C-alpha cells in the first residue's frame, strides 16, 4: 500500500483542460525531433553503405585483375 501512495502525486487531472496544451506542444516538438534524427541517421547509413559497396567492388576488381595477371604468366 505504501508503494501506491508514492504514485498518487502523478495522477493529477486538472479541471482546466487548457493546461494540456503545453504538454501537447512539447510532445509534438519531440516527435518531430525524433523523426528528424531518425532520417538523419538513415541518410548517414546510406552514405556509409555506398562507400562500403564502392570499396568492396574495388577490392573484388583488384583481386580479379590479380588472378587474371597470374593466369597469363
């Protein structure tokens, strides 16, 4: 029962519903910020994936060229 008494202070529902407006604005701003950060991470991830693919293709091309050079000898 003591544990329930600790949480009763958080259960405040005001009569004046206009007090919810700042909370809604803050939630919308944080949601937009989260979406922007997520999109920024995806953009960085795509750039890194393209660089990794270029490096992989270059390494495979060098390896293939080295194999062909050894076959000619």
